[in-house]
């Protein structure tokens, strides 16, 4: 007697991420009510399960949906606006002035629509975002069906969104209440960085994070100048300052973590913090190379982030996997550093672990949400394929993504988005390009 399921996906290869270093050939995934029921050999699955729909992917790799651990989705509207500048000039001369003139609910909603479309087409099913007007980001991600953790951004200076730190928190917490019961949208507290947030505000954020059981998402040790300025202004390195304020802990996601002394790494490890590694953005802004292998050796959860398209130019975790692996090898002089299987794990399960969602997403196990990415391996330019995991990291790119599911619901089919048309996306991009150009 067969068991009914909603969907059966048969594939050439499945890389579940858990167990580690596992590749299953000619297997199928059975899905019911948005969750994985079983992963088993295709012939056996056909015998045991009666599916409402069966999808055959004979020349594909299926992986968990990718987890983008750090993004500013709305900044997609500013893609390429200010290239070839170091971080502080990029912020002070281009980004902050543009935001002061244009940031609005519509700006954030439209930029987030563009970002969500780009991420889904590239196999990203979950995003950890940080930006103003989080209610507008929630609207965009809800429309396209992207799973997300949205940051309640906090900064001391005024913007088009809020007047001061208290106002940012008040508005952000109201958005959290409005979206509290959404199945795909969650929230974090997102103080921008140590150099833009006061001790008083940090103390309040720490208390709120404990009370509401929210992660803390913060830029940390991105540039050498950040540490120099912190020592001048506070007499402490930024990580030490956060430690003394009680913010370090398993719920803290430090973004970038490029310029770390050994004592910084020890503090992060002691408190079991997580790190969002953004290799492309760090290289493009000449911020440096994060000591990724040292962080991994100390047992930290290290996921991958794209950063915003204004500083990276793409929201592409295939490129981040590739860059992270090569950068680790270059910076350590060790060709075995950060191998392909570890890069894939960073783009999936480690990102989920950093967000506290690893029991829900990040690997393909029975009971977990069916967040899936299918990648074609039938282009002569990418063949032969001897080792699928290595192929994902060193050969393929996001253009090979054919199909994407979030919670068992298909979001991309044969490379095309199902929730929004290219015509609408092109219109949005052109409108904002003209506005910003003026």
C-alpha cells in the first residue's frame, strides 16, 4: 500500500549537507504539507509513495535552499551607483546622501522586490536582511515567497525612516508585532555598527534581545579604521566593548569580522557568536580578508552573505561560495583550506545555525521544511562532472539554477519566477534608475 504525498522530486544527485560529505545518486525527495517526508532511492520511492505531482530532474543536483546571512535588499536599487571606493567614502559620499534624498517605503519595497527575485532565481531561499522600512521589505518578500529574518535597524542619526535610536526601535517593534504570525517572516535586532550606536542604545538592544528572544545582527570589525577609532573613542576594541555591554552570545551575528586579533577570535568563540562572511564585498571595498579558517577551527557558525548589491553588485551565493574558498586558500597559503563541501555547508546549514533555524532549514532531513534548489548539470561547458559538490562551488554558477521551492511551494520553474513577471521587474528598475540619475 502506497503513502500519499504532495510532491515527489526525482534527481540525478541529492546533496543533503547532513550527513556531512554525502552525495546520493538517483534518489528522490518525498514532500507533504511543505515538509520533507523521506529521501530514498528513486525506485523505492516510486513503490512506497503516491504523489499528487512527480517532477523528474534527470541531470540535476538538488541541494538545500541557500541561506544569505547578510543582505541589504533594498540597496539593489543603488547597484553600481558608487563603485571603486573604500567603505567610508562609499558610505559618506554616495550611499548616505542618496538614501537621505530617496529612501522611502516605495524605495524599499521596490528594491526588495528586485532583490528577492534575484535571490530566488539564484537558489537563495532564506535571507537575513538589514535596512530601513522593514515593513516594506516584508511586503516584497511575502509577495515573492522568500523566507527571511528582517532586521530592526538601529542607528543614532536621523534618516527618512526615523529620527533617533528610540524611534527606530519603536517603529521596528511595531512592524514585528504586525508580522508576528507570518510563516516565513521573522525578525532580528540590527544595530548598524559599533561606530554608529551608543552604549546606552546597545544596553537597551541587549535587554530587548533577551526579552524577545531575537538574534542581534551587526556589522563588526569590517575595517582597520573601525578598531582604531574605537580605541580612540572608547579605549576598547569593538568586540571587547560589546562584550562589556553584555551583547556577545550565541544570538549575535557579527557581519564581516575582517580585522580580528587573536583575543577577538577567542571572545567570539567563548560566547559562541556567529559570523556572516561576505568575501566579495570585503574584496571590492578593499576591507581585507576575514580569518575564516581560524573562526571555523574555533567552532563558530560561519555563514555566507552577499552584502548589498550596492557594494557587491550581485546577490549571488554561488559566487560567494567560490570566492570564500579561493580567498581562504590564498590568504592561508593552503590549497586544502575551506574545501567545496565546507563552502556549501556555509551557504546552507551554517547560515541556518547562525539564525537559530537549523532545526527548520539548511539541510535535507525528514521533518525539515522543503526549501530546495535544483541545479542543472547538462551544459557541455560545465561537463564532465566527477564530484557534484566540487562542481557546485568551482564550476557552476547561479545561471544553472532551474527550480526553487520554499516550504514545498515552487517559486522558480525552469529558471522563471512564478510570482512576478520580468516586465514588472524591468519597469521597477528603470523608474528608480531615472530617479536616482536625476
